[in-house]
């Protein structure tokens, strides 16, 4: 297999990096971790947030880099917490979300992967998985995984062994990997 250029994953979240690294390894890609805390603009659009963060990440490393931003959008809460998911998780956590959710528990998890290899030249890949919020926490994994049940499943993300083959993050990373591999093949890298 030909050698691909190094791609960095910029984040302060080691869990996200480990998931992304595991997923992209299935496509023959290797990620390196750029541990950093990227200031997040306040916006209602995940793509706008991810683009801003990846430009900042590129300015830190001057190498091909991706960032991932995601959000949990709960229908009965008018899409809340959406792009504010990280802050909401840190402040009220899964238990707080479970207290807020009504009988109508439908939700979607959306992930956005933003890629940058030259200053201000970005490419964005997104994916969404519909599902529902469980009635209580199941499992011990990080983030909202213990309360989100993807459509067609009976278990939360944290209880699914196949999470990394069906999740919103997997689908967005798969779109990125397919694009990147086509790009590198056509340019002869």
C-alpha cells in the first residue's frame, strides 16, 4: 500500500481521537494526535464551527489536519443541545438531559469532519444518525453514548459492539476517507 501523507486529528478529547483513529485504520489511514484546545465560535451550525476550528488547527501545525464536531439534536427540545452538546454534557450531563426529555424521545446525532491542508482551504463531510433517547443511562462509555439508541437498534451506543461501524462519526469519517483516498490516488501521492 502506498504511503499517505500524515493527517493530524486536532482535539482535546482523546476518546474522539481514539475512535477516529480506529475507524480510519480500517481504510488504511493513520492519524496522529494533535492535542490542543481549539476555541469554538458560538454558532448554530456545526459546519461553521468545524470550519473555524480546522483553520485554527492548521495554523497550529501547518500539516493536513481534521477536526470533528458533533451534536445531539433532540426533537422534543427543538434540537437542543445541538451544537452546544459539549457544554451541556459538561454542565448537566446525561442525567440532566434525561430529566429534560419528554415522552417524545426522538433525536439525531450529527457529526461533521472538517479537513484542511492549506491555509483557509477546507472541505467538510457530515453524517447524521437518527434514533431516540433512552429512559435511563446504559453503559459507561463517554459523552452521550449511554443515552442514545440509534434507529434499528435496541441498545445505546455505549452497549453496541458495532458502534464504530454505524455511528454518525463513522459515517462522516467514511465520507472523508473515501474522498481523501480518491484524491490521493488521482494526484499520485
